[in-house]
């Protein structure tokens, strides 16, 4: 896991929101531990189906959306896009 900062958009004062990958994954783990079920997946509009496992929404703003999901081998994956890239399933 990288210690580099990921730009996650801007706050209301125009300052960059910077998070480490560990922060994003820890947020998803926190949601999981508190009983929040994963609901968001990367969506393929051609096939009309989700193409990733369901994950937890950790960042959503006007610029970007970040969903963290767990692979079948247990590793956590950070998926970044815009709001229209994901669906609620």
C-alpha cells in the first residue's frame, strides 16, 4: 500500500482533499465492522450489469467518487471514478 497522497477532490473552501490509500481502506473496514453492507459497484452500461463486486462508498463529491471493495482473495481494492460510473445494487 502506498504512502502517497491521493487527491480526492476539493472541499467547500477550494482546498484539496488528500487521503492515503490506507485511510480510504480503513474507512471501508470501519463501515464493514459497523454492519454497513457494500452496495456500490462499477457499472458497464453496454451490458447493463455491474462489473466489480459490491463495495463501500468512501468519497463522493462533485468531482469524484471512490468505492472500496473486497476481492475474492480478501484484498481491498480502491476504485475511482465519477458518480455515473457506479451503481447502487
